[in-house]
């Protein structure tokens, strides 16, 4: 009788132990499945964020200063110069810039020998300096430029991306830009809005000290 009781007790214990082990196994499997689902959701979320960021970047580049210039036939010489100087990507990137963009006619006023020399690969650094002389950090719409000129008693000095200075003034409601060589350009078309700044079209190429 005692033996039978012991055997039955052992059987019960064994069943309880097996049941407990089975419960632990199921719990572990459920936790593993939940963790896998969490990781998959996190992965999907990260992929969606990356896709959204890529879409935003593509939209920004499509409306960037470089893209706006590329879409304007009067600025094709400027675009070619930016590409030769490896600066086109800079003006596609995120940020805020103000660009004084010389027209094709403005570039035609520069001696051909000078432009041909600047466009040579070995003179890329010099070309970069010339082009950066047309770019300001920050977005400055024409109204803001004119307001700052007025505050500066019609003589506003601004530092360009190449570190040299331009002198801005107002004449007949238009912005005038004096370069390091004493030449003066006029803003002929203002406020070409872009995702990373604004473009003001000018009628002369601004020449730095170089």
C-alpha cells in the first residue's frame, strides 16, 4: 500500500514537473515570438523613416538652388562653372544660402581667355573662389537686403563664402553689388525661391581679389 502511494505521489510530481516545464517552454516561446515581432515592427519603422527621409531629400534637391539654376536657360554658363568646380552638389544640399547668379550674358562680358583659363582642371580652386564670391551664408530675400542696406546708410558690407567682402547699396529700388575690383552689378531679377535658399540674378560676374 505504501509502495502504491509512493508511486502515485511520484507520478503526480512528475506530471506537475512536466506541466511546469511545458508552461515555461510555452512562455519562453511566446516571449521569443513577441520579441521577434517587436524587432520586425522596429525594423519596419526604421525603413519607413529612411524612406521618408530619402523622399524629403529628393524633393529638397529637386527644388534646390542648383536645380533652379539648371532649369533656367539664362544661367547655363553658371551651371557649367559650378559643375566644373564641383560646387553643384553643395548648392543641392541642405542649408540656407543666398546666391547672386550671373546670367550667360554677364559671363560673356568676361574676357574669353580669362574664363577658359578658370575652367581648366588645374585652376579649379581659383574657379571655386570666384563662384563662392557669389554666395552668402543664410537666406536673404530682396526685402531683407534692402532693409539692411537702409540700416547701413546705403553701404552694406557682407562676407561671402570665400571670405571676401561685397558692398551692397540701393539705387532706384534695385540692389547694387560692388566687388573687390570696384565693378558694380545690378540685381535684375530677385527672389528665385529654392528649398535651401534664394537666388538673385545679376548682370555682371563679381570678381574677387584672386
